[in-house]
C-alpha cells in the first residue's frame, strides 16, 4: 500500500473514532423522518411487508421507523437514502 493512501486511511479511522466517542461531529448526517420513510415506500406503491422484505428488515422494524418509535441506522439508512434518490435503479438492482 502506498504511504499516502495509508496515511489517508489512518486519518479517516482516527476521525471515525473521535466521532464515535462524541469528540467530533460527522461532516454529514442523513436523517429520515417517519413521514419521509413512509413517502419513500409509498412512492414505490409497496405495502409495508413488501417494502420491508425488499430492504431486508422485518415489517415490525419498518412500522417502528414509520411511526417514529425507532430510527434506521447504518446500512439501512444508506439504502433508504439511495432509494429516495433513485428508487427505480434500486428496485432494478435488487430484482435483476
């Protein structure tokens, strides 16, 4: 591995640790309100169970997100962001 690439990766990891410890703020955050999640699902004309199955979560989890009892995190948040930006591409990719 090139020294410069290693340096960049090392700095990135150190930044991630600082963010995780609460000593630094992330440069960007994605947040979906319950209505946003419901809107994304409804834009595809999917039921809760069908949409939950498509994104790999339980229908109960999706209901909790849509009702504001819980918030999606990690890969689920990223997938929701991508679906909200380009739902047809995601649907095509997942059902190819």
